[in-house]
C-alpha cells in the first residue's frame, strides 16, 4: 500500500493521510489537558490542597510513563490504527470519569485513563503521522506531528476554560464536547491506511522499558535532556500556573486562565515552525537559551505578581521549548531504524514526561512548606540550570545537521 501526504489510493478510493492522523493526535492530546483550568472548581467542590493538585497531575504523567515503558513499542508490531483506537477508547473513558466525578477517586481514575491515552498516542500517533507522508513531505509531517502534540495540549485548557466560564455547566460541557470530538477521531482513525507492514494479530506485549538502539544513543542523550527541561516548563503551566493566577494575581476568569496556559503551547507550536529554517544543530541550544529567558520572566512575574510578565514568560519559554522539542524529536526519529521507531520515540517521551511530572510534584510539596510563590521560584531556578546545561551540551557537542 502506498501512502501519501493528504490522501492515498486504496481499493479504488481515496483515504486520509498524515494530516488526518495529526487531527486524531491533536484531539487525543486536547483531552489530557481539559481539566487544567478546572482544578480550582474541583478544589472548591471536593476540598483538597495544592499538593493534591500536583499529585493528581502527576498521576497522569505516571500513567503516561508506565504505558510508554510497557507497550510503547506495541504499535511497531500490531500496527498504528489499533493502538490509536485503543487510545481514543481510553480518552472517552477518562471523560466519562470526569462526567461522573463525585470525589478524588474518580478524579484520579480520569487522570490515569487520560495518561494511558497520551502514552499510546505519543509513540503510535507520532510514528503514524511521519509514515503517512511521502519522502518529499517528511519535514512537513514532522512539524505536523509535533504541532498536533503541543497544539492539542494547548487547545484543551483553552476550550475548557471558555466553556466553564461562559456556560451553565462548567464541569460537564467540556467533557461532553470532547466525547463528540473523540467520536470524530475514531471515524478518521478507522479510515487511515495502516503503515506497519504485515502487522501481527494482537501479539503478547514485550515491555521494553527505556530501550534505545545503540546507533541512536548519542543523539538520544542530548535530545532527551533538552526535552526534560522543556516539559518541566509545560508542567509548571499546566499544574501550577492556574493556582498562581488565582491565588496571587487575583485572576478568577477561567477563560483567561485557560488562555494563559494556551499561550505557552501556542508559542511552542510557533517555535516548532522555526526549527526547520534554523536547523537542528542550532535549534537545540537556541531553544534552551530561550527557555532560560522564559523561566527568568516567569520568576520575575512571581516576584512582581504581574500577569503580563507571566504571559511573556509563557511565550518566550514556550518558543524555546518548541524549538528544542521539534529538533530533538526529529533527530531521534530520523536516527531510529524503522523497525524500532515507535519504541524509540516512546522512550524519548518517557524522559520528557518524567520532566513534566517529578519537578511539578516537588513544587506542590514545597508550596505546603514555603508557599506557592517561593516554591515557584525554587522550581524556575532549578529548571534554568538544567536548560542551561542542556543548551551548553548541545552547543559543545552539536548533533548532525538535518
């Protein structure tokens, strides 16, 4: 079967290609960040601390990491489409948990299921988008994959913040809308061409942990270090920034909070669009430098209690994260042999999602001791050091030019 950019011939008809797969990817990832602006409402309704907010968030990331390590390479064997359909089923089940929410147990269940969907999507959807493109469209497909990932993550809080603020069903309507989108995504997935040659019929999973082919390890080290630092910034905005905006800045409009979180992902997508022009050799260190600058602005916003500075930090840091993330993912996917591509990409996301979870839980723990602002300052200082180290490493030992 020959697959192409926008559609392919199969059985006398035309079937969707990599752009359609990117839409499925974006819809699935949007569901993972829908609860972000709603945590304050859940705190009022259920009653839990700031530490519990970060623990609930970390449950999602832990689920992502577990799925990536256990079945991150499963789509290399069974095919991309079955794994994508399973991811959509988990996403729908997560929405169902939030619709039935009556306390912390269902909140945790919803986040765990959402993390499972993200874990399946991270490797399988990225590989599907890349493989559904013609050789001449690989660069565009690479941008489509990373933009769908970051763009989907950003659209989740934007959508739920708007619906929660301006509809009479703030904790219900966002998830009903997402269920409708998941239904559309399932229909698209069913029509996608399968890109894995001779897929097996539900083989036994072979957990790989963080298995990286020997020929990829050199590129993987520098790429994953930059991804860890960038995802730590994303974790700050998706788990802690809404509470800071409400408690410290006095912003209680959920649409505004959702837009602030969206801004970091929008900037990330913009940064990804520049990576190809700059080249991976420069994009990694430049992205890390912009990430450091963004974190400095975030720290300044915490000290000055300034919403504009927080937004500027989101835009600058997001731009840096996008530059370095796309460069890192491109290097890893290009270096990986086709038979191990899905598993290698999954290992890359294991490191990235460790960055989005572990530091954020640390912020939640510190917040109970030092306060939210002081914990945020400690966090930004630590991640600045890490991003600076990643940028210096990439500059001194640049990866091959793509």
